[in-house]
């Protein structure tokens, strides 16, 4: 079975060898066993069910919540010569009927189905009549009610085991801590399945966290200008923020598009299609965009607001660099983000147990943001994976931050909050501490407080960092009933009594604009001649993709084009040895690619 799998991997998918545990997973499922697979985005999860489906008799049925992206996944497989189709609510009756006929006739290798569609009586009866090779449950973390993307329909997928106990199942996810993994196994009746847990590390992603200065607009513009011409995603917390950010980027000459649930469906779909099919487009979106994005050449993911949890942050940043090439994850956050998210959780309709879990996950993300240790070490630690640190590819490793004893500053800040009545936000308390005479200070007589001007030795930015870290550390919280006024928590007592010392991360000075392209894209590493060939191939690929109305990456990935540009093969045999070029793609595009190379040499 392993020899047949490796042969298919090479001839159909164009990959010379398996990666990591792929070979073991394929062998397990192709042999009729069940599997639970945790593998980071870009790690090759899809091959773990696609190859067994091709090796086994019948059609592999893939359960996926990603209706908007199913067609792209199907098209990518068809480009490889794999007979694939999907069944979801976007199909008209005639097209759906044709897919059903193909399934029953044994003319499909893979069928993608939305969970809502799968659970209908019609679809279940259809599968009873068909020859099913396996069931693949993608984005399996959606089954967990404690996860960051719970989908109720996933809870009913135990029907696959109950109705077809002899058909192997494989559940896959890129984001699940140990408790979520246990829940996936329990909810999907996969307790006896083999578990394959790969490293969560994405060594090609550079992690950076910067403190928010005002709206963060200038910092975002500077960051994206360092990625000029790259495809990227910018995540914002609200629809209003998405629209405003997209407009600001467009005004700065950046090819940016908005995406959120409040937009007309047709406009939203058109923007997504353009992002997937074009190079260099920046999508500004809420988290409604992105789960399962297959675009491999996203060079950066930027967060202009704090995500809700460390799992959400990990999954969203994982959409960068799926091709294994250098990419960057940039997070801009401030005190307002912490306050707003805590209020959102506390005001929500969830039960107390759920709220406490969400607050713990938020605290873990805040700890990651404020940490002075290696980002990769802190991030992987949440998923129970040890990392030695000193990764050399995060801001804390490249520019180690300084820390300082903030105990006295914390006591001053906490005392000032208390003596001003726990009725005001951080801005006003900072004015009192620094001795800044404002109308508000005079109106409330706060220039008479004992804490007036006791913090004049620190500037406003430094005090903002103190308050941000006090809120992040749970010593202060915002009172929703009093216009987000800061209030002391029980954790503040030991600090005020001198029983606990605090160490704070030193606020970094504003960094100059840089051209650290090594953190963004490796394409400029190419010498002039290979770079000219790469650019010509990219233009050809874009034209070909537009003609077929498919994303450019389903023709060839950037990594494949780069390898072609460097090797410059002069015949089909040489081209066929390039990773990422299987037999069908060689037959379909080989002559056109060789012509592009020839034209470059002539020029």
C-alpha cells in the first residue's frame, strides 16, 4: 500500500516524498483504520484523506463547513486529474442532480459536502446507495462547544459511525489543545482511532507584537508598505473598523478589499474570489473570513485589534505562509482592546463556566503579548508543546525587550485609581499622575489628590503601558456600568500592601520604517535571470487563471514557479522533475511553461 501511495503522490500531486507523519496516516486510513489528525495549517492535511480516497474502492466523502471554498478545492483537484465535486446549498437543482448521478455511477473520487447537507435524509439515503471509500471530517475542532468555532451540526456527525461502522473515518484539525482533542474523539466516537499529533510550530512565520499608538493606522500602513505587492490578510474586530481600514489602505494606494457579514453576499463573494485569484491583494476582514483558506502565498496576516483567544490567533496567523515560504504575523494591540474584549465576554449570554473559560483564554493571549520570552515558546506552550526558545524568528528573539521593576509605578497607578473614586478611564488617571492640568482635572478637584503629579517621571506612553499591563494582569478591570471606568480587583491588594512585586515589559520606542523583506518574501533572493523567468511565469499563470476563472494557485504554487525559474528546464522530462508538477499538469501546461522560459531566454 505504501508503494502505491508514494507512486500516486509523485505522479498525481507532483511531490517527491511524504512529509512528517503523512505516510503513516495514509497507510492507516487506506488500510481501513480510523484516525484523528492534528497538523498545522500548511502541513499537508488534505493529502491525508485525498490519497486514501484514491487508493480505496469508492468515493471519499469530505465533510467541510467551508461552502464558499469548496469549489476552489474541487477545482484544484480537477487540475490534478482527480474526479472531484461538491454538494452544497449554492448548487442549482440540475447541477446537484448531476453530481448525485456521478456519485452513484462511481465516477467521483472525492465529494465535498457541507454538514447541513450531509445530515438531510436525502443525502444520507444517497450515501446508502453509493460506494463510499472513507469519511473525512475537516475542521474537526468545530465539534467542541468550548472551542473558538463551534458548529452545532458537527455534534450530529456520530451518525457516520453509527450508520456506516465499516467505513473508515479521519478527523482533521489544525487547532486543538489537549482538552479539545479529547472532546473531538469523544463527540465523534473516535476514542479508538489512532491519533497523529504533529508539531504546532510554523517556523517560517515571523511573529511580531507592537503596542497600539492611537488607532494604529500609521503602524499598519508602514507594515504593509514593507510588504508591497504581497497578498495578505488584515483582521479587525468590527465591521465598521473593517470598512474604515480598507478605505485607509485604498487611499494609500494599496489594493485592499473589505470582507464582513454585513456586506451584500454577492459583493462579499466577489471580493473573496478576487483575493483568491489575484496576486498582491490585501483582504481586510472580520474573522468571518478565512477558515480553511487554501491560498498558499499569503505573505502576512495582520491584526489591528486583539483576537478573542490564543487558539483564534494561532489559526488566523496560520493562514500566512501555507507554502512554507517566509511569512509574517503582526499584531497591534492596546489597552482599549483588553477592556473591550473583557466587557464583551462579561456582557455575553453564555453561562458562567463558558465566560470563565473565555476569560482564561484571553488572559493566555495577553500573557503571550506581554511576554519577554520567545514568542514561539510562549505560543506553543499553550498547546502543550515544549520549545527551547531562541527561535530567531520573532521580535523578542531578534530584538530582546527590556523589563523593569514596575512595583512602585503599579502602586502609584492603583492608588490613583482608588483615590479618584474608581470612576475614570486610564487617560484621566494618567493626567492626574503626570500632573497635567485639564478642565476635567479641575472640575473634579483631582489636582488636590495625594496622587497628583506623583508619576511625573514617566511620560504618557510609559503610563499607558503600565495600565495596559495592569489590566492584562488582572489587577484592574473596566466597569461597564460606569463608562468603562477602571476598578481595582482583589489581585491589586497584595501589590498595594507591598506583598508582591511586578516586572513590566519596557515600552519600545517607535521603530523606524524598515525594508526587512527577508521577513516577508524570499522572491527577491533570486538572481536577475531567474527573477525575470519567475515574473514571466507569474504573469502567464495569472492570465491562464483568469481564462479558466480559477485561483492562480490551483495552476501552480509560487514555490513551484520559483523552482522552475531556478532550474530553467529545457524539455518536458526536466520539467516533470520539478516538485508540484504531476502528470496531468505536465500534460496540460508543460509546453506553455517551456515556451515562457524560451521567450525569457530569447529576450
